[in-house]
C-alpha cells in the first residue's frame, strides 16, 4: 500500500466545480492584483476569526515580517520565539534586524513553555511571538498576562492553526471561546497549499483590531503607497493575489468540516496507539486542536522510519533540528543543552499522515505497521 503524507488531489476533486467557478469569475474580471476576491476574502476571514480587520499578503513569512514592522519593532529590540518551530517564525524577526531570543517548549504540547518566558524578558524585549504549533493553541492566557505585566506586544503565529480555538474561563461555569489570531495584537497566517486552509500557491494574512495598524499594513504590503503614485512610507511588494483569494474563499466554507474530520482521524490514531510505547499528542482543555500535524514520538526513530518507508508509508519529521542549533543562528551564542526539551523532541518526533480525506483503513495500516516496527529489535 502506498500512502502519501497529504492528498491535495482528492480535496480538489471534491470541490472542483466550486473552485472552477471562482477561478473563471476572476479570469473574466481580469483584476489579478488586489482585485475583488481579495477584498471579499479579507472581510470573510476577519469575520470568521472575529477580528475587525484583515490584510492579505504573499506568504505567512511576510505576514510575520510586516506584522512586526507595523508594531514598530526595530534593530534595537528583542522578540521571544519558541526554540522548536518552523524557521520562518525566527527569520521574520531577523529580517528586521531585531534579536531572536529563544525559549524552550512544553513537552506535552510542543508550544512555548510559558513558565520560562519571564526569565527571557529584558529591557529590550518588544514582542512575545508564540506559535500554535501543529494546530494546538499555545497557553494564551498566561502569555497575555506576561505581556501585560511587562508592557509587551503579542503576535500569534497561526500558520498551522486555521480555525483552532482558545477557551478562557470567565466564570466557574462559563467559557469565552476565541479563534486563534484574535487573541494577541496581531495574528499571522500562512496559506501554503498543505495548510488546513491552503491556496494553490503561497499566500498569507494578518489580522488585527486597531484601525491605525490596519492602515499601516495596507501601505506596508503595497510599496508604501497612500495612492497610486504617492508613497508615504518604505513599503514592500507583498500582496495576496486575486486568484489565490478566490481559491481561499471557496475553501474557507469547508474549513470547519475539514477540521472536524481531522479531529476524528486524530482520535482514531490515538485510540489505536494508546497501549503502545508511542507518545501520542496531548490535547489541553484550554484549546481545540485542529491537527494540522499528528505528531508522535518514538525511540529508535531511524529504525521506525526505515520500516514505514519500506511499507509505502510516507511520513515527515517536524522538525529535526531545533532553531537554536541551526547554523544560521550560530551567531546568537546558543549551544546544545540550552533548550533540552526542544532537543529531545526533535530527536524523537514523527509526523503521521493526517488530512480530511484519509481513509480509516489506511490509518489502521499505518498503526499496524508502526506497531510491528516497534517490536523489531
């Protein structure tokens, strides 16, 4: 049996007619740069995430980069980032010239360890940048409390968490539920094709509630212009193109259904693996995990990977090298042993196939093969 890590062709076939109609509308209009579909998608995505404003940009990396710029982060500042995530989170900080300050992760969630954030705060700290990794919200109540205590901004990296929710306890019996991206000062999303909400190419979005930040971001993403040939600030060419917006508008209507299917498949994985030596994802009660990635941990990972590959099972490793040990960040002075949890997790983690269209018999096959691999000496 050959099991791909993700199946975008099946997704396309299921919504092919909707997508083709949307694409044809855009082609007929010919408004390929900041066209009607971009404006409509920005409005719809802001409404979905329950924020006042949204600005479409050309990637999740640029969403973070421009988001930092819009809050005035500069070369003399520091930004706190988890040591275990995709490198784009840290690169966005480095592009500005600010200093990346890494913090270790929580071993249960793989998100930033909130108990270690305060000791990383200095007089130069400007932003805490949590990542809702693999689709599980970070502990935002604790993060927001720390930010308030030290007068810091919070930018959420939501590149893997479209539609995930965080639950605040407002009374003993009541919860206030908010979508990720609406909790901090800014929320940043990627629409890379493999995401839970993915385009047919690159794309990104920035969410915010402050009008002055919104207006600044409109200029930052479009060459700093106030009008067609009037450029007010130093800006960038980072626009979400109209064709991608048309695709994303169609897919947004299906996102909640697809996330429910992901959760259902994750539950099956966890039930089948519960009596093994595999460390399965732990879902915290303060959030709704939408399983962009179903990440397990095993000992003897290389042996397990080899057996899975021989059986036609495609898996990935997110991520084999924590950020503080990447050569690009050697100049920051971190060394092996500084963030032991991130280092431990990076040596054990495996991402199993999970997507809305993954059949249960394939999950059973993956689990059976995994169990056999664990038994082999």
